[in-house]
């Protein structure tokens, strides 16, 4: 009988909420948001529409990145490029340099491309339609819905990880992620009110970030606890369920840190497409599953010199793989010629004092620090 009771409870938990309950949830959430909302630099006051450029910039930066990490980058971008027109006029390398350290560097390239299209095709005014927004580089379903709702008051439903978690608990959805994503999106859409949908979306984001947290949610402080089916069943802390992830593959390579006697470091620009597109790098071998032998690696050095192995390994985790690099270091004279392996048209010498301003991703800064700390 216990098994039957559990099945009955689970089935009941998946019955859709009625419209009056939706309205009650939206009202409670709105009241809570007016009292407890986070004060973020890109947000307008409750009831007001956000600036489309600021909303877009923040939402792109917040993808896979914490609010704390984003705020200084956001403020720096606004100081450099206060409007989308200013951003469109910027040099791509300047945008990449300002983005360096924030990660997921395709976002910077797409941000600049989208700014140019907004200027060229829309006269510098953001489109307010989700479907049109999604045609812009780097703007997917979530970002398009966020801009439409927060900046234009459209009844759109952005669903990020915070909102997925709130929906999974509110409706007691036990189907594991990512299989449950479609259902959670529909549940969130059903809750979206016609009035102030942007405030509603931001309230759900804040609720997930501040109260309905991944571990140990503060259910007693939640404005929606009386409606939360997972809380009623004692399952709030266990949801959402997640399918087990497979092991992240490992790639390996050899990086060559060349330092001139006058303080310049050799860097190389990566191709405009692919991982870390258009960013600067320390020249390295291709990243492969197996280590190259020392003889194979040293046949691809960018400068003819006496290269020595730096003790230790540099590691960096990307979304889809883990990277392990060993580093060779050489000190060369100012007139040292580059080898054919250096792909000379993409190489440049940059003084150590200027490295902080360059479009260097975090993994490359790790390599430089690893090599220079041992010189």
C-alpha cells in the first residue's frame, strides 16, 4: 500500500495549477520583489522598463557567470561604450581585451557582431520582438525573452537555471534535468502575467538566487511556500533531479613561452572561428588526447632557442573538456627570428607591462604566470 500511496502523491503533484493559483503566486512574488529585490546596476525600479542595451549586456555577461564576477566587467564596458552605437564602432580586439577573464569568449565576439547589426539594420534601436531578437548573434531563446520582457514589457518568459529550479520545486517535477527542461519552460510560461512580466521574471531569478538556492533552500522565508508542492512533500532540497554526467574528456598540449631580453612576450592571435576565437594565446601545439613526445613538441617551437621545461602542469577546465598543458620557456634576444611553425602573420611581441590590457583568456594568463614565476 505504501508504494501505491507514493505513486498517487506523485501523480497528484503533476496536476497543473489553476489560473487563480497562478494569479496568487504572481501577486505574492510581486510583493516580495518590491521588498527584497537585489539592487543591480542594470536594473530599473519595479514597475519601470529596463534600458534594452543594459539589459542585453548584462544578460549576455551573466551566461555561465556569477553576478559578483559580472558587475565590474559590466561597469567597465559601460564606461568604454555607453550605448550600442558606441559598442558597434569599437574595434573587435578592444572588445575582446575588455572581456578577457570573463570566460566563454564567443560571447564577446557575438556581442560586437550583434551591436553592428542593431546599428546597421535597426538604426541603433533594439527590436522588441523575441523572434527578431533571436536572429542576432549570440541571442538565444533565454536572452531574447529576457530583453523582450524586461526592456519592452512583452509577455515573454526567460527561463534560466534559477527559474528551472523554482519551477521544479513549485510543481514538484521529479523528471531529471535536462529531460525536464521543456516541461519546466511551459510551467514558467503558464505563470507569466501580462502585467509587468519583466519584474516577474527578475523576481523568479532573485528567488532562485537568494531563497530557493541549489543546496539548503530557505523555505521558511519563501513567499511561495504555501503553493510549493515540493515543500509540502518535504522534497524541496532534493529537486531538481539531474541525470548523471559523463566523464569530461581530457586534452593535452605543449605551450611555448618566449620572453625577449627586453621584456617582450611572444603571443599569437587565434583563428576568428572556434574556441577562444580571435583571442590572444601563448603559441602551443594542437590540443589532443595524448601527450606529444618532447622531440615532437620541440620540432614546433615558434622561436629557435634553448628551450627548457618548466616544472609542473597547467590545467584549465572548459565546458566540454579539461585541458592539461606542459610549458617550455626560452629567453631570446630582441632580434630573434620566428620559425615557420610560429604562423608569423598571427604573432606579435607584447611587453610584460602591457599583458594586463591584452585579450588574453584565463588559461593563457595561467600559462604566462606559470612560466614567468619560474624564471
